[in-house]
């Protein structure tokens, strides 16, 4: 029988094995989480979230993680529409009267999202990255309900100035941000999801504890990142045509402390500067960074805005659909007091690094 309520789902899951497991406690900006997970995955999550492990706090969001359990029979899944330019089946949903199930087609992992319970189950041990994403999604959801906005951007900070970088997927925001990490006293904020809350003199930015997953081109063109791959793989990539390398999708985890050392993560920062990459590989024009008024450039704002996805429900418990529109006015309000710039001309990471160095070393 297809489940109709959260209680129906929970009745089919066995959570008894979690009662004797010490929970993992995380602190991310204003959000506290408590994870219950057994087996080897617990140790993997403890290592991954080492920089945000914390003592127990009040009002923690509780998440249960169960290995190998499924719903039989499976619910009647409805595909969640993907973003423009993305192909293939990824997410599917089944709405309950008081919650939502989200299913990952590629891995078979299922998530229960509801005010009453948050559960990840299925082959979770083989797909820790999806569990990590689910945990971080709860941070995003909590912030959204408090008036933050999700930006599709990477960001770094030196404490006084912070630079966020957005662009079309594959446009080089991760490569650009990681190049800025070569500057002294620079800390990594986030790779792909940046929460912004409007304020004065500048807004507050909050990253999520998600280490970058980067493409081979990012690694190849930054010698500091070469330890992520074997010498043999680096040689193979170096022999590839640049066009093929640019479009190669082969994600690798970059654990920031392993490459840059301790103390190089700082999730919360004042947001002073924001660049949108609108450069091109087929032009000879020099790379330029120019001030813009975001209110006059809906095309650039579109590169920044990011939908909350199938896991988000507002404070009233109402879930989004894959047709829920984004609110440009909310983003313009949140990003007020941020210096916005457009990056144009040819794709030149060395030139962009020089622009970033001058900006971030100015401090004031």
C-alpha cells in the first residue's frame, strides 16, 4: 500500500538500531543539527564534518540515517523537473499529507522530509555524498525560513572582505574561487551554495559545510590541487584537447584542510563583493571586471538565483513544486550594499586572479 502519511513511512522503517548510537552534533552558523547514524558511515560523516562538530545545543534539527531499508511496495513517484540544460532522471517525489518523500533515481537512496521526522534510507553507505547533501539541505531550509536567500555561488573571505563568484554551470566559479585561496589569510566559505541575509553596512553570507567537488580542469590548471589526482591521471588530462577538458564531467572531492591546511574554512562572513562570470572562451577581448547595477541586469541576477529544490517547505509546511518561481525582488534586497561586478572578455584565470588579489588585499 502506498504510504499516505509520515506515520505510514515511519511504521515501515526500523530505527531501533540508532537508539544506542551517540549522535553527531553539528553547528553551522545559526543552525544546530543532531545526526543519528550507525556503522562505518557514522565515522565517515564525523571525519567529513570535523570542522563543524559541536557540543549539544538546544533546538537541534534531528536527522536519522538508515542503511539498506526500502519501502515495499515503492510509492508512485513523480519526476521533479530538472534545471534548463540538465538531462536525465535525477529526483522524484511522492507527497504525503504531512511531508514528502524524495527518491534519487541514480542511486536508490530515499529521503523523508517533514516537520515530524527527517530520514535518509536505502544504500546510504555507498552514497555518502547524497547523505551529506541532505544534511546540508536542512541548513539551507532553516535559513530560508528565516528570510535568507540561496545564491548559486562560490565564495572566499579574509574576514574584512568577502568575494562571491557566480556564473553559468561550468563557467569557472570554483576554479576562480580556489585560485583566490592562494592569497595569504584567505578562507574558503562555500563552493556552490551561498546563503545571504541582507544587512548594513553589508549583508551576512553563510556557506554550508560541503567540501568542493571539482572537475579535472580545475585540478590540472592549479598546481596546488594536483595531489587530488594521480600523476598518471594528470598526464592523461594534460594530453586532452582543451575543449574536451572544459566539458569533462568527472567530479573529485577536495578536502580543504588537506590541501590548504587547518583554519582555512570560515562559513560565516560579511559579503562585500560579488562577481558574475559572463566571459567566453572564443574571444580575444581582455578579461575585464566592471561594476554593474544588478537591478538593471536580470540576466546576471538569473545566474545568481537558485531554487530551493524538492526538499524545501515554508514555515507553514507547504512544499515547493518544480514550477515555484524565484523572487528577484528578495534577492535584490538581500544583495543591497554589495558591490556587484560583471566579468567579461576571454576566460583567463590568471588575469582574474590579479583582479581578485588587488580587490581582496585592499581590505578597506
